[in-house]
C-alpha cells in the first residue's frame, strides 16, 4: 500500500512539473495579446508616424530660407518625427520586413555618412533605393543637414535648391515605405492575430524577436557602443561619440527615452489611446514566470527595470556625447542597468515563450 501511494505521489509531482514547464507554449493563449498589440499599438503607431512624415513634408514645402523662424519650425517638426519613429522601430516584421519597406535600414541607419550626403547633393546623381545609400538617407541624413552647423549658415546652405530637394526626396522615400506598411497591415493584421504556435515564422516568435532586437539596439548601438562599453566578437570597441543616434541635433538621450517608453508601453500592453490592455506583462503573469536575474516575479522584474532605466537616462543634463566625455561613471551605471534587462528578456522570457532567438547582436550578450 505504501509503495502504491509513493508511486502515485511521484506520478502527480511529475505531471505537475510538466504542466508548469515554460516549454508548454500551447497552454497560454496569445490571440488576445496579438489583437491588442495590432489594433491598439502597431497600427495606430504606424498611422501616427505616417502623419508625422506628411507634416514634415508640408513643412519642407513651406520652408523659407530667409526666415529663421521657418528653419526653427522645420527643425522642431523633424525632431517630432524622429521621436515618433522610436514608437515603430520594434515592428520590423510582416509588411515592414518586406523589400519594399525595410524600414530600419532605410529610415534610421546611423551613424550617417555626411561625405556621401554631400557628394549626392553636389552631383545630383544618386539612387536612394540603392543599399549604398542606406547611410546617406532617412532621418539621420536630415539630422545632419538640419543641424550640422549654425542656424545662419544653415539658412545660407538651404538657399541651394538641390539641398532642399535632397531632403524632400529623403522624406518622400520614407513616406512611400511607411505608406506601404500601413496599407500592408490592413491584410496582415488577421494573419498576425490568428497565428498559432511558436515556430520561427509565428507571430509569437516574430513579435518576441523584434522586441528583443529593438531593446538590444538601445542597450548596445545607441548607448554602450559610442561609450566604449561594447565588444565585437569578444574584442572591445573604442569609445566613439560620433556613433550616437541624433548626433547633430544633440537629441540622442531624448530618442533613447522615447524608444524605452515605446517598448515599455508595448510590454505593458498600453495602447496609443492610453488604455492598458493585454501585454507581455500579462502573458508572463499567466505563466507565473520567475526571474533568474533578480529574485521573484519576472513580469514585475522587467516592468521595474524599465522604470529604473528610464530614470537613469533622464538624470543626464546634457547630450550623450558630452556625458560620455565628462560623466563616464554615470554612463557606466546606466549601461549596466540597460544590460541587466537583456537576460530577463533573452533568457527568461524566451524560455517561457519557448521561442528561438533568431536576431542576434554582434557582442553576443
């Protein structure tokens, strides 16, 4: 009798363990997450970015190089557009990943190549669709053209019609690609929401991988790399403050903050309408997920880490290149906290979602 009871207990312990395993993705239903993300976050954000590009195009068409206020208005509209881009950079799947879009490469390939930009403008012979121009177009190119020198000199430069036309073509190129994505989501939305499973082409895998990838871009390329904390194939990369995003407008930290806030809202499931819906946070709650990085609940650990990272980034008083040169200890502390989030997402969250990391960063973190 005792043996029978012992075997029974062991049997139920095994069943209980298997049922709680993070490898059983089918136990958690993701369609509510996908529906909220598609309808209240992705589609509205793309629409907002599309509208922002339209406003920037209008501002360029109305630009008057004889008025300082016109330049300031154009600069401000550009900054607003760059900040809005941060809200959609995590969605490079579906229509955005198709050859007609490839948004990250065509819209935010930084650091920009100023020599290539000047050569294109002077020759007036360029093809913005060519991969060779990825680093001479998009928002980083406008960042250079609109901020690389004093306002008076910029007004003088922008009297050259070819310079203004280059900016217009850059905006038109971005607008056509985003239009394609906005239209594409009309049909892709159902494909995304109804996707099942966790294979590499599933919505769960794509959503997770691009969330992770976008976060690692903040952690590494936007922060650690210019500060000299990154490596490539295990080899340290020297500090280079020219590699920051928004170099010429000195908006690197504002862009990072906007990117972090956009990912945080995505994680929490907060829509563009401000309504807190189903997010990754709720999915991890369903799994009763536990962090291996800090003690306790994984969903809360990630939520808390977003708050910590935002607070640290917001503590800086100057742009990132200045802080790297003059306040490296605080930059290091912030970099450490940004890095702390990576294993929470890349190891813990991935394990519970039972997906494969398909997009890697070059430092192997």
